[in-house]
């Protein structure tokens, strides 16, 4: 499992920079920079909606990764000890990014 810090406070799964999902998916199959990645598990928190806690908030999260060119990608799973997801005021997944992405090319 990867330690995850998520600053995407507008996501229904975010609880004090922790994720309430058991796992997330980082997208960006052909990404060569962190700006070309995104959290595919992001769901926007709409006004008046209740946070959808799928589980207990936890720093330890399974991270599946489609970013084939990231040095931490180990057979579509993140092998980094710690990653960050950025996009504080995101309204869609494309406004988020894996801030820990590191291109191996």
C-alpha cells in the first residue's frame, strides 16, 4: 500500500487529506509529466451533498496506475512509498494530478 496525501478537498472521498476509498486509480497512460495525469477516482463534492465515505479515511491506499512512463509504476500498481494528489479546487478529474509522477524516459 502507498501512503497517500490528497489535497483535493472538493472530492467526496476526501476527509482531512485522507482518502475514504480502499483504492484509487491514477490515469495518464501516455503521460510524460504530472500535469498529464489525473485521479480517475475523483468525484466532485456538489453543494449540499453529503460526503460519501466509502470507508474509514486512511493514509494507506492501494494506488492502481495507468501512467506507464512513471518510474513508480510496477505492473499497473504504484510502487512508491508515498504520493500526493493535487488539485485543491478541482471540479473534474482532469483538474487533479499525481504530484509524485516521475517520468522514467
